[in-house]
């Protein structure tokens, strides 16, 4: 079997017999008025974070969710887009599609506002999404793309780019590795399916997104996910995996490179009331202004004695320089 077949077999098994705690979700479950998550959905919450960011879901967007799982995030997206077919959920594993369908039927009984027609579950995979070019506002995936080997990850990102409308958003949550994962773990297909050995480093992960054409990347959250210990995983020292929630925008890449927001701010500490760099960035004296990493580096180099650049917070939710 190929590693993708191993992953499909693994998720067929956990669709039929839920494995609670398969992924260590460190975030508090999203609480919304009138939304009740059925217990079977919670037991099948196979994700490492969340892709449901409230600020991205105005105006009832059409959402394509890749890897439906137990249907939890499809239900959460439907909360914001209450119309037939607003959420398209794609999964190659028949047993997972069946489980999600059952769970959404339970959700309809427990949530008076929800109708199963809001979520259109389709067979398909991340490399051949069953929708037209430039037809959806949001593509989302939680703890799926990290399973892919690097070139397959590139294919999946390019396919997400294809189906997004101009200005559309790719909302992802994936494990990343704090240092390169050794080959003996990368080659373990079951560990890869379990989201424990396919993760790229942060730098590699972000560059793959940019190479697919996304001109702006915003980091919503970065936090510890799992520790691979020496004894279990045959390592010389423990290896920490982190969970990264990001939103990437289908906008042109500027000539000087993509804008990546990681929570940095720039603070002007000079004698004038404000500083204007002539490139669209105006800093009021003493007031932090959110800037992308690229702008932060330019400002720091331009006036190192008068402009203070704060460290990345690894949380950004808008209002920046670009």
C-alpha cells in the first residue's frame, strides 16, 4: 500500500470505532449561542486546533471543508452559513462520510436551526476537489495536510488555490515540527496517518503555502501539540510538535515578497508626532502598530534607534499594515 492508502485504512477504522483523544486538541471547544455539538461528533474530533475563525465568516460564505471527519467543523461552519449546500465537505473515505452523515442527522435533532441540507458531503480528495475553479470563499482543513509528503502537500495547496475565489481564504490547522523529523519516523506510514511524523518545520510549511500562490498568510495560533520522546520514537533528544492555525489569502504576492503576520508590532520612539516611511506605513509616536514580518524587518533596519519591533506573539487577527 502507498502511505495514502494506509491513511485511508486507518481513518476507515477510527470512523467505525471512534478513538477518543486520537489528536490532542489544546484549544477550548468553540462555544456559540444555540449550537450543541452531539457527543459522537466530539468523540470523532480528530483535529489539532480549529479552522473556524469568526472574523472570516461574515456574509454566509461558501465553505469547502477537506476531510470531513466526524462533521464537527462542518457543523460549526454551517452555523454561519445557514443555507442549502453552503458547506461542501469532501472526504475519500466512505466510512468517514457515512459517520459524518449520521452525526449531522443527530445534530439536526439537537439544533433547531440546523438542516442537514446545509452540508453537502461529497466523495473526493485534496488533490481533485469536486468543485469548479474560483467557486468557494473558504477552503478549510484540520490536521489533514500534514499527513501528505511534501510534493503531495504542494499539490493539495495548489488545488485549494484553484477553487478559491479571488481574495478567498485557506484556513488550516496542522502540526509543525520544531526541527526536521528524522527519516525513520517520516517513513513510518502509520505514524504519518496519526499526524505524528509528517509535519514540516514552520519555515518549510509557510514557504509551501507561498509557493502555491498565496500572497498573505496570517498566524492565528501556535502552541505545543505533542512531544515525541526518546524511548518510544528512537530519538537522541525529545522532539516537540506544535499546532499551527493559519489563514492564507488568495491575493497577489507583492514584488517584495508575501506578507506573513505573526503578531509583530512596530513602535515609533522618535521625537516627531509620527513616522511615515513613504510606503504606506505611518506610525504614531508611542503606539504599537501591527506589521507583517517583512515590514518589521525593513523598519528595524531603516531606523534601529527610533523604531522598536516587538517579538512574534503567534497570534494575529487583523488590523495590520497591508
